[in-house]
C-alpha cells in the first residue's frame, strides 16, 4: 500500500468517527426538543422526562478517533524520520563520493609526481651519461695530443741530431775544401779555364738533375686511382747536402686532387734522399721541383 492510499484510509476512518459523534449529538438535541409549538399548553401535573445517552459508545468513538490521530501522527513522524534518514544517507553518499573523488585526485597527483620524478631521474642519468662520454672523449683527445707532442718531440730530437751530424759533416767538408783550395792554389789558372769550359755544361747538368729527381720521385710514387694523365704539380723541396729531404710541400699550381697531392709528397719523403752524387755543382738547399705525369 502506498503512502497516499494509507493516508486516505486513515482520513476516511477519522472522518467517519467525527460523523458518528456529530450524529449522536444531533439525536440528543432532537430528543430533548418539543415539536408542538402551536399546541395550547395543558395544565398537567409535574412530569419529568429523561433521555438516557449511551456515553460509552461516544467514548469508544472518541478513543478510536484519538487513536487514529495518534497513528497518523506516528506515521507522519515515521515519514519525517525516513525522510531525514534518506537525507542523511544522501549526504553520507555525497560525502563518500567527495572523499572518493579526493582520493582519486590524490592518487592521480601522486602518480603525476612519481612520473615527474621518474622523468627527472631519467634526465639526470642521461646528463650524467653525456658528461661521462664527454669526459672520456676529452681524456682520449688529451692522450692523443700528448702522444702527438711526444712523437713531435722525438722527431725534433732526431732532426736536431741529424742537423748536428750534417753540420759536422759540412764543417769537415768545408775544412777539406779549404785544404784542397790551398793545395790547388797553383792550379787556379787551369781551373779558371776548366770553369769556363764547364759553364756551357751547367745547363745540361741542371736538366739532368731535374730528370733524375723526376725519375726518382716517379719510382717511389704510389699513383692513386684519381690521378689522371696531364698532371702538373710544383713542389718546394728543402734538402741538405747529400740529398736528404727535410721537407716537401705543394708550392705552386697543381691540377691534381687532394689524394694525388698527398701521394706526390709521400713519394718525395719516402725515398729519404734525392739524387746527389754527380750533381754537386747544381745542388741547392731549396729547389722548385715540377712533377709531371702524362700517363704510363
């Protein structure tokens, strides 16, 4: 039974009880009234009439109405209590939902913080790895530079020793030449005539010297695939008496690529010493050498 059906039933019972009370009261009033107002009064003896009203029934009906009212009041109180209980449950559910939402947000925030810490840790590890790689790279470069300096120092000492030996040899040769000049003082006139004779031969000797150097370098040259016929390169070569090469560099025009240029310089340095014996008269410490390649 629904609330409104129960309410209508109780209201109907309450109304019926009230109607019964009203009807009983009306009967009492009608029973005490005289319905002969136009009848002439009679002189009669004293007569006493009494109407007996059953008050127990009225009391019973009043108690039933009171009981119905009390039941209605208890029902209304119960409904209000149910309503308050429902409101409390709704408030409690709302509070639980809010707490659950706050807990969810808290977990999301904690997860976000953990993710941020993980990203920060990965970034820190990556930076440390890069720094370590850079440190190792710098260490390797430092070790390489140190090795190069040591190699350069060894080479410098070797060259210094060579220069000392060459200076000593040059000094000895100078002394020998001075001695020979003193011994040949009497023959200066003959030598003057011989020099005039040889003057015409110097150009030929110089050409032969260039040809000897060209042949020497060509024999030591490891021709790269990129070298083409028609190659012309001018080199400046520094040497010492005896033909030992001190340095060689591209000093003029060269129509070869970088690999070809390096191969020509390597051919000059690989031989160790250029042709010297027999070319002492045209020997020069610094020469411009024209390397030529027209094909095999």
